[in-house]
């Protein structure tokens, strides 16, 4: 599984999350290293870095500045699902390492 030059948009998120269907992720991958810039909705500017395993699972660290000018950080595990149309859906299990340190889940899909 390779994520290079793919764009993703959230389709669902738990209430304590900050991404929405207005957030856009642009993934780049070199070898097993994944990076992304993201913004939109409540997020002014964000970046993530992750490692992709042989099954396409991604172990991610992320940080962004939200619309309250707060610096937010977290960790995430993303598990891929291939849709009937060939696009990728990522099931994400994340946790804030800043703020209230709560956990949540989200789903993002390739555009």
C-alpha cells in the first residue's frame, strides 16, 4: 500500500476531534515514511509524520494550530480499507497528547 500524492478528507470524527469534512490532508510517502500537511475547518495549519508497515497501517504523530490559536499534538494509528471503487478509507484511532488527552476515532477517505 502506498499513499504518495493522495488526498484525504474526513467523513466522520468523534466530538472531541478537530478535523471535519472541511479538512484536507495531502499525503506524501518516501519508502515507509509518510508525511502530510493539512488544514481546513477548525485547523489553521497542521503536519503529520508516520511510519507505514507492510499491511499499510500507519503509526502517526501529528501537530496543528487550531482556530483558537492553540498548539495541539497527538498520536494516531490508521488502518486501511480498500473500497469497491479502489479508493482507500482509513480507520483512525487517535489520542491527544496535549489538552485534555482524550481519545477518539475518525474515518478519512481518499478523494
